[in-house]
C-alpha cells in the first residue's frame, strides 16, 4: 500500500491581512472622494484646502513670513484629523472591520474632546495673565521680538512703546533689553531696542543690554545675571516683564520658575489677525512649557524635528520673536 502524498501547507503571509485592510481603506477613500454627493464634495474640498494651506504655509515659513509656521502646525493637525476620520469611515463600510472601526471612532472622539478642552484651558490661562499690573518695581526686562535687518518688528515696537509708557511714572528704574541676534538680523535685538528707547527719550545710562539669549527662558536667566552685576538682590526685587499680552502668562511662569518676583506689562499686539495667530501658537508653546520646558518649540509634534532642522519656524521665533519661545 503506497504512501499518500503529504500535503504541504503554504506558509501564511503575515502581511496579507494588512494589505487587504489597506486596499479596502484606499478603495473606500477613492469611492468617497469621487462621490458626487454633498458629503463627497465637502470631504474633497476640506482635504484639498487643508493640504493646500499646509504646503503654502510651509513655503511662506521658509521665506520668513510672520505667523506662517503657526498656520503650518495647525493645518497639519487638521489634515491628520481629516485623514483619521476618513480611515474610520472606510472601516465602517466593511462588516469585517466594524468592531475595529467602533474602537477607533471612540478613541477619535475622546482625543478630539481632550484636545479641544485642553486648548480651551490653555487659552483661559493665557488670557488670565494678559493684563498690565501696577506695582513698585526695581527693574524692567523688555523681551525681544525679532528684527528686519536692524529695524524692530511691529511686535517688538509694541513692547518698547509699552515699556516707555510704563516708565513715565517710574523714574530711575534700570531697563534690561533682552535679545540675541537671530536669522536675518544684522544686529542684536538688544542693540536695536537700546537705540529705539534712547531715540524716544529713555535715559541711555539706565539701559542695560543682554544680547546672548535665544528664547524666553534664556531671556529671564541671562537677565538675572545682569541684575546681579548691578547689585540687585533678585530674591527681594520686584521685576516688571514687558511682552505682548498673549506671551505674558508664559513669560511670568518662566520667571517664577527662575525664582523671580514679577509683574507683567502687556503690550498690545498689532493687527487682530496677528493676535489670533499668536494665541494659537502660544497654546502650543505653553503646552510645551508645562510638559518639557527644555525641549525645542514643537517637539511634541511629529513634524517639528524636520521643521526645526531646516529652520522653517524661524519667523514665528523671530517675529514673536527669536527670543520668546
């Protein structure tokens, strides 16, 4: 009696199920986006708009246009949200993946709720610290905010004007102008601020330059060295920090972390659209400050390392500015 041939089972392809899932999602996407219904037209328009805004803002950020890196961050987030929603919708169309779709849908909604609630809380904190505080002070620190060559940006001018107004009733108070030299700047921000203040009536002998800092934390830390050099006891002194209203809460938070007793002087941000943009940006910066104070701006985003590496975020840094992240 002859032996029967042993049936050799073919090895299972571990990637086959994944490929089927990807192919299924892709076909559903194509069907959905090519659909002539209102929903299909809406999704096409929304996806096209978010991708277009992302690309345009990326190019404009590379050309140092104010606020464009902020638009880039949020347009990337919007694109990711749309794509996630499309994936879930495609899974719903196949009964085999219905359970997975339900789980992902719940996670998606939870993340949206947490994200919106977190953003709202951050904005409340930002608004809570956006007013000028009247106090007897021992020193003023003006935070830099970017130059065009050697010309102060509009945001920097608003801070310098706020400092001059605050000084009207406070004579003989030393002023520290804090800011290094960033990309596209031909002099340090401290030097540009010194020139502007002197030109507008400030006493040059009272102005001290801190010209090495590149972010808000360095602004505060290096300015404390300057204060110690002129004999101020930082443990007992009250310091006024001058910056824009959207940035004031975070600046005071950082100063408190450095052991300073501070009050805020809020400069009015020029242009409502710019103020809105920087409120959105500040939410990301404040979240970064709470989570990892020493991390570079945008470290929590997947795209940030690339953007930071090719210096496409320099404008948001330089115009808010290069010393205020």
